C-alpha cells in the first residue's frame, strides 16, 4: 500500500524457517534448488518432472525467472515455510546489491 509518493509498505506474513531433516520431499527440493545456478538447464528432465508433480508453484516461479534471464539465488536460507508450503524469499541473485 502507498504511504506517500516515495514510500510503500507491504503486508508481511509469518513464515517459519524450514529444516530438511525430517521431510524427504523438502530434502530433495533443497538439493534441487541448490543445484540451479545459471538456468533450469541445470536440472535433469526427471528432476523437472519431480518438481512439477510435488511443487508445481515453485516450478512456475523458476520457469518465469529463467525466461526473464534472472540469476538464481536458491539455498535453504531463501526458502521458508507457510505451514507445509515452501515459499521462495529473495530467489534472485542481484550482483549490484553487493556494491
């Protein structure tokens, strides 16, 4: 929502950190996402199918990022949970942000 001409606010939601220890699906998702560097070409066809079957929303975001040419920044620190649903937070690497 707009606060003034130069300031906006966003509604935040409670998310919790995730751990892959007890959930094999999350462990596999963590392994897949941490191996995507330049594009979705880094994923095998079987891993794309697994992602489509288990986390289609995540795959949609990754496809859109890939099409836009965004650099991936996916690791456990950038994935949180809304209940049992993984949420990608800050999944795009921005080299200019380090300047």
